[in-house]
């Protein structure tokens, strides 16, 4: 233990004697740790956001989507292109035969832009659905009302706006009772949704930047009777598996045994999202690790230069009785201290930047203690790995030759 603290003392003195060199050496580690911690924090933020969004829909969610999603072979995006494989008959079959569910709903996407005179909201998702869709998505109406079965029966030209869409078109003015234009047709605004904290939803878009209309109206203005999703909630969380199996059996019979659809639960959706995010995290980690390894190479090069300059010092220490292990541990300690200092500064800077990003942008970032410890641990490991070769070189120097070195 005494030798350990002595090595730290010698290492600290050596590093302080060459402040500029030490600073430049740690710079590579600082940048590497800063990169790895920020990128992982963003990846973690995206993961947390998506998980919160899916869990916000409730643990008893069951959804039917077009195309086949398999746990073993993954999701083939091409299977969802073109006309959806889901039909109104599928919806009615579930409605007639399943009593273990509530809030059964269906919906479709409508292409187009939303206009109010010269104002245009081109980013808004236009979604046509049944009246129960608001309950499945855990949405709430802030002002006005949501469309009902009567609006569906009459294919009324009415819409409910998300909070961001309302802000884009009307600003601080009242929206309910006003008219907007969509695909050349005038629609009356009957309600505005409450702002959701976790805006993106299972629909794959920002729930706050949304325009919703009755699905019968969507079919009428698009001249296309298509269904993008069928969604429902099991009466109890424990009954989700049973509902999933029954829905799958019913729709298989409807589709003559062809499984061109997928029935998903909350766990399935989380699993699919998790697999995609795991790949993304692995790629980000690899990119960040390369940056940190570059910093490690910098430490190794500087340590080799330092050893060359301190050859005589090594010779004197050996002449006074220092062993190879003593010399090796001394220079390895210097390398680890350098990388640790770089790691601490890198994490500190990444914490400040993450705070700024959280306060002044919508980019999801979540710097956890796990990421901090991982980044710091990685920097220490880099210091050890890239410090071994220079330390061995120092330990293997012959005493007499080292003393003669000028």
C-alpha cells in the first residue's frame, strides 16, 4: 500500500512538471469520454422516451397491424407497403366475437396538409379513427369534444386538433368552431386535445401534432377504405395473452389461413423497439469507443516520449534498488492517472452539455449513473491497456545503459 501511494506521488510530480504535455495527453481522453457519454445518453434518452410512450398506452393494449412481424426473422417493411391487409370485416369479427375487450377501435392515415388561410401545417399527422381511439391512446380533450358515433354514421367533416397543430394554425386564438382546409375540403374544429408530455405515440408520430377525424370521413375523402391499425384493450392485464390468441385465431379464419397481419401486445412492441434500439446503441458505442481508443493511443505515444526523456531517472531508481515491478507500476500508475483525469473532465463537460441540451432543445438525453461509471471505467481501462507497453519498456531498461543515457 505504501508503494502504491508513493507511485501516485511520483506520478503526480511527473505530470505537474510537464503541464502542457499532460493537458494535451488528457485532451484525447476528454474528447473520447465526452463523445461516448453524450452519444450513449442520447441513445438512452430515445430508449426511455419510446418505452414511456408505449407503456403510457397501458399494459392491456392489444394491436393488430398489417404485415408479418416475427420474433425470429424480424419485421419485413415491404409487407406493410401498399394496401393494408386489414379490413372492416376483421374489425367487425373482433367486435362480434370478443367480449373480453374494451375500447375496440380502428384507424387509417390520411395524406395531406392542413391549412388555415395562408397558414399551413405540413408536418401534422392526419389520422382517421373510430370514437374509441381517444381512449386507447389515453388522450384527453382540453377544449370542445371528441367526435362520436353519430359523427361516424354521418361521415361528418369534423376534426380534433393536437395541441401543437392548434398552436401552429391558431396561436392563442380560439380554434373550436373555426374551419380548416384539408384535401380541398372544409372541416369544422370541434375539439383540441390536451398536451401529452410523451408526445410520440404508437401511431409513430407526435401525438401533439395531430389532426383526427372520423374514419368514415377519411374513407370518403380519400375514396379508399383502408385500415392502418385495429386497437383494443383487454378488460384485465392478465387477460392480454388470451385476447391476443383469440384475435389471431379469428383473423386467421377471416384471411383463409394466411397470416398477413400481426397481433401485438405492449410487451411485443417493447421487444421490437428494444431490438432496434440495441442495434442503434451498439453502433453508437462502437463509434464512441473508437474516439476513446484514439485518446489511448495518444497516451501511449506521450508515455513513450516521457520514458525516453526520463531514462536516467529510471537508471537511478534501479541503482537504488527499484525492481522491474516497481518501475512498471510507476509508469502504469501515471498512465491510469492521466486517463482518469481525462475521464473525470470528460464526464463533467458531458453533464453540463446534457443539461444545456435538456433545457434548450427537444433532443432526448438521459445521462444515467450507469453511463457515467461505464465511461469512467472505459477511460481507466484504456489507460491500463495503452500504458502497459510503455511501462514494460521502462521496466526492461538496463540499469547501466540507463545511467549512461544523455
